C-alpha cells in the first residue's frame, strides 16, 4: 500500500483525498476526503486575473489541507490545478503561494490530462460491471470547463471545453454584479446556445454519439442526484453510483432555473457555494443527455481526485 494525497483545485472548489492505494489489486482505501468552495475562478472570465480575495480563500484551504496531510502521514502529494489557474495572467502568484504552504508545485494540467484523470477515477470500479454497455462517456462538469472522455477500459478520445457552472453563470446570469433571481427565458436561451456550441466543439474530437453508458462527475451532478433522491443531507454513500433518469434531470433543471436564491438554498443537500451556480450546472448536464440520447446518468463520487491519487501510486 502507498499512502498518497491528491489535491484537485478547480474553478469553484478545492478538494483533498488522502488514501492508501494498492496498484496490484486496484484497491483504494479512503482515509480523508474533503471539499471547500473557494471560487478561485471568481471574475477570471472577465478580468483574466485571479482575484486577491479568491487567492486568499484558496490559500486558507491549502493550510487546512497541509495539516491533514501531515497528520495522516501521506508519503507523496500531488496538486493539480485546472481551468481557472490555466487561464489567469497572475498564475505565478498562485503557484508560489501553494508551493510555500504545501511544499509542492501545482501542476497546471491540460484539459486532456484532466480528462484522463477523471476517466480513471470514475471507471476503475465500473469496468468490473459486465452488464454496463461500453463505451463509457465520462463527463466532468466543473466550474470553468467540462471534460468529455470516451473509452472502454482506457481513454479513446477526450476534449475539454470552456463551459462550466461558474463560467456560464457569470457570463449569462449576472447583471450589474448580481445573479438574476430567477433568470429570464432570454438568459437561459443564451446560456443554452453557448452550451450547445461547446457540445459541437467536443463532438469534433470525441465520438459522443457512440456512448452507451453516461457517467457524470463533480458537484453539479452529485447535487442533482441528492435533490432527486430527496436526501436530508449530503450522503456520499447514497449518491455514489446512483442512477438518475433524463426525466428527473429535466425536472430538476426546470426547478432550479425558476426557483429563487432562498428556495435553492433551502434544499437540504445544497452546498451554500452551489446555490447560485446549480442552475447552469444542471443545464449543462441536461444538454449533454439530450445530445447523446441518454436515458440515465450514473453518478460517481470518484472522479479526477481518485485519478490523481492513482497517478501517484
């Protein structure tokens, strides 16, 4: 067994997984998994820079994670940074801050690498299920980007496109610095058009139409699952490998895009940091399901973070 720590820093959240991994058996024993909403990508689409307050929120989470890693005695640490820090002019400031706190340099990976990690993390358990049709289409709906990966046991094709729940919210639903509550039909239509254009782009590289089993990752998808399941709180064990139908996703989409901030915030499984961006996130999922004709999505709690852990082990 190798004790490792993987950190995934995205546009909306930063997450830590400390686990014991056995590459020989494919067994991953989770010791600590946690997530903090830091909104690192706040305003990046508009300014091209990481905001000082966003950096400080991220560094505060890094300090917390450094203490956990030390306490559990992880032998190797890998810090992977995704969309927001890939785009920012002042990314050097971010890199140095992480290095000072955690002792490792964040790897600002490409969208293709991001997709590879997501696929490994999401499908390592599923490949043993003979009843699931191949190929898998793994979609990781993040804050700034969405990764599409098609493969059987390994990645066949992958593409990252710049639509995510934070980016779509900031681009289409924010007026005079405030999120429209609820959005107008025109705003939703503009957002939908943006998502469809991104799907066209993804389809140029990834054979979306060949997908037989859709696997959905990340906070937008897991939150939708929690809403559909009517959970009294966020229960990872109930959400992991749940199956959510197209009709259920469509119903949640309509509900989130017509609800007020207060109504969304009152949902038991809703993380406070997702209240304003869940409408955009579920619309991305709905558009993907419609594009490939998926009748259901298998929701996975194992994603890029698990793929990062396996890459170290």
